[in-house]
């Protein structure tokens, strides 16, 4: 009888420790995201849009420079009313370039988010599937810099396989 009780306690202890065991994994999501096949297309779209904006900004700067050069060369000969008008015009052009630059930055950030969000969601779904299918309790992202120990299993290859990479 004592052997049975000892055996039962031993089995319960083993079951308890097994239940507490956690399977840990880690992945560098930035590396996976940067190497997704569709990432290159998204980057090309962003760069093309940025080039369009740069062309417009260059045109605006050229227009400003031409008017400023004219202001410098002829300003001393203009009557006060024309001089004030030209100064207001230059200030308006300069303000317009600043506003355009700010708008462009915001639009490029928004475009990048729109293009990258489906990729981020796809990678997250693959990580979730790998975690679920392989019994991981936690998968840490080493790209965030918050991981102190990377002794768990590197799940990058499994996630890449899920993504068809």
C-alpha cells in the first residue's frame, strides 16, 4: 500500500512538473519582414512616390530661387509697393514648400504603414500558427531588444516555411 501511495505521489509530481514546463522560442521579426518577397515591391512603390514628391519639391525650390534671384538683382530699383509684394510672394513660396514637405512626410509614412501592415499581420499569423502547432508557450521577438536570454528554440525557419519563403 505504501508503494502505491509513493508511486501515486511520484506520478503526480512528474505530471505537475511536466505541466509547468514551458516551451520557449524566439524570432527576429524584422529580419523576416525585410526578407518577405512582397517587401521589395512595397519598397519600390514607396520610393517611386517619394521620387514624385522630390520632383515637385525641386520644381518649387527652383521657382523660389528664380524669384529670389530676381528680387536680389532688381529689388533696389523697385518701388516700395512692388518690393513688398515680391517679399510676400517669396514668404508665401517658402511657407508653401515647408507645408508641402510636412504633408509629403505624413503621406509617405501613411503609405508605408498601408503597405507594410498586411505583411506584419501575415508574419504575426505565421508566428501564431507555428506557436500553436509546435506547442510553444512564448515566442520572443529578438528584434525588439527586450529579450534577455535566447536559449529557446529559434522558430525563424518554421515561420519562413509557413510564409513560403
